[in-house]
């Protein structure tokens, strides 16, 4: 059975490998585009930066220019085909925004996901009612948000934790996120029950952060690794209006150290379940 792949990550890997091949041949962007008759360097630049779905014919032309031998060529063609995929399950949700689409593409091929949330329950763990409260609050920042479309997209993404080959998922949640703070009490009780149900899944780990030896990070982030070790590990930083994707080794290792610190500070999974169950009883 082929390994699951993440199109956005395959695009990043393909771009990095094509850039390395170009530099190995000591060619500039302009020289390559001149040889191929491309009107400008922007097309090649976007391919190398993983910012566009590559056309397989363009990739084959680039491999010819770089004189890539058959074994390596065949491997890169497979990566290019994965990178060009545009019809994942999320394609049926035409209204899915680009931010959620990026997360959906990352989740589609992830072998493991670690999410840190200092103030909210992570999106993959939210009930529809809890998510509705959060999306409605977000309309203060972006009045154009379509609540119903966003809810349908979030609900579809939740299936990743129930599929046959789910990723190993770990949620590190600040204890502050486990308080109603103005939410209707029944919304919060349902959310707590949902967290307890998910914690029973063998591939899902939920751990609360009560306090640490130092301050907790203020920015939510998610870390993704993939079945193919050559695919770049990725960190997503979540901001109010946009998200930042990090793939450089330096950035990823920095967030791995932060994650290790949070794992050291968090309650064990069994104790987290007891705390959440006790809070539900209260």
C-alpha cells in the first residue's frame, strides 16, 4: 500500500530538490527559463518555492535540462505527481478557505501531529457547538466569515482522526482552555465529554498544561511529520488573520525543543483524563 502523502509538503520537497539540481548545474533562473522558452522566471521561482502545483510536463523539461539520471528522475516524477494532486477529499468542499485547505493537505499525509493551544481547544478536537462559538467570535475580526461553511469544513477535517490509518495525534492544551469563560455551560459540558471520548482512541493523546518551570508560549502551533522521512517536517504558526509555515531545519528543531519542554511540563495523559472528568462532574 502506498504511503499517504501531503500535496503541500510534496510541493515543498519537489521545489527544494529542483533548486538543488539547478544550482548543481551552476544555472541561474534566467538561464533555465531561456532554455525552456519560459516568458519569465516567476514560474520557475514559484515551483522552486513550492508555491504552485507543478505541471508534470514542466517538471520533465526541467529534469532534461538538469540531465537527471533514471533512478533519481523516476523518484522525482513520483514526487511531482503527488505534488500536483488537487482533488483530495477537501475538493468536494468548494467553500473551504485557503487556511483550512492548507491544514487539510498537511493532515492528509501526516504520520504524526502535535498541536499546542494556549487558549482554545484545538480545531481537530472541537465539537460543532464549541466551534460555532469560536467562529462567531472571529467575525469581529473578519465579518465576511461564513460560519456554516467553516463548520462544514472543520467537521470534514475531523475525519482524519477516525480514518483506518490515522496519524498519531498529541494535543498540549493550557488549563485555561478548559474553562467555559462565557460559553454556555452545556456547550462546554459537551466539549469536555467529546475530549474524554477522543482520549480513549489509541492514537490520540491529550495532555493539560497547568504550569511550567517557565512561561508558556503565547502563540499556538502545530508540528507535522510524514511517513517518508525525506519529506520536510513542518511547523504551522497560527495567527489571527494568517498562518506561517516553517520547514527549515533550524526552525523545526527550535519548535521541537519547545515541544519537548511542553511535554515535560504537561500532566500525563491519565492524569489529564482524571482532571477533565472531575471538571465535568463539577
